[in-house]
C-alpha cells in the first residue's frame, strides 16, 4: 500500500477513536505553495546502488534502514536512521569486497537535518548545488597535472577511468531535495576536455515521486552517466520510503 492509502486508513482509524495512538501528526509547513508534512512513526528507507564496472560487469548494493522524522524546536526536522539489512551482488572477482560490504554497518548517512520545506541542510554526504561542477573540475585538474603523452594506450585508458570515477563519486552525495522533491525530473550535463582530440561528458538525471498529501518522497532515482567516445557507464541509485 502506498503512503497516501496508508495515511488515509490511519486518519479514519484515528477519527473513529479506534486507534488514537497509531500515528502522531506533525504541524504542516507551507512555503511557496509546497507542504511538507512527514509522519512521525518509523518508516522503511531503502537505497539501491548499481555501478557498471566495464566488460558487462555490475556491482549492486541494497541497504534498508528504519528511519524516523523528529520535529526540531527551531523548525524543520531531524532524520535518524538505523541499518536493518544489506544485500550485495558482485562478480566473482570481487567476492572479498562483497563479503566485507555485507558485514559493514553503514553509519555515515544519518542523522540528517531538514528545513521546514524538507530540504537537507546538514548531514553526512550532503551535496551542494555545485557538486557536479566540482567533480568535473577535479577530473580536469588531475588530467592537466598528469601531463602525459596521450598516444600511450595505458595513459589513455587511465584518463577514461578517471572520468568514470568522477561520475561515480557523485553517488556519495545526496540530492538536497531527496525527501521532498522540488521537481519530478531534471537533468544536468557537463563536458570534460581530455588531452588530444577526445572528450567526455557526465550526465546526471534525477526523477522522483512524492506523496501528494505529505510532500514526502515515495520513490526516487538518479542516473549518473559518463561517456567517453564509445565507452559509456552508468551509476544508478534508487531510493524508497514506505511504512514499515
């Protein structure tokens, strides 16, 4: 059942005094016509990350957390979370890494702080609005510092990997409107000049669905695509929020 349906059932139950403690309501905030009103009971937050490794290989990591939104005295919310499960799918050659990842408890995501509109204002991995530009600038700077002959095949391959790494590194940062999507879809593109005649591009597309009553994200997805000539790789992230 989606967030809207579940919320409606809970409201009916509360109105009939059959289950008055099932759900504690927050005070709704409206800024610029957008209302953000997250529930206070625990939610299930899931994040799935899929990275293309080249050669048709992929790495996928799915983590689920129990999260709770708590109102802050000065306005806004704090989001706390605790990891519940982790699943890792990796190629055989990455078996040792996969085993380590399965045993790792992710503690670098929460807590987060949100303003009254639901925008992330503080917390680990918060992405600034200029994060894509920073990733591109870092890749360009590293390429310039290396200053090596591009005719060498090994170095050319290293440049390709560098651009892919710059794009994949963006997955470490959360969109600031993840929990209260400002738009349903948006795309950013930035070019990266490579030594010689080659060039690359990083493209980031974010799409999301939100509960119409609370403004809270129900599902979101971000595709980070790096392209250099005929070499194209995708890092894909998916998030979901649902009642536990």
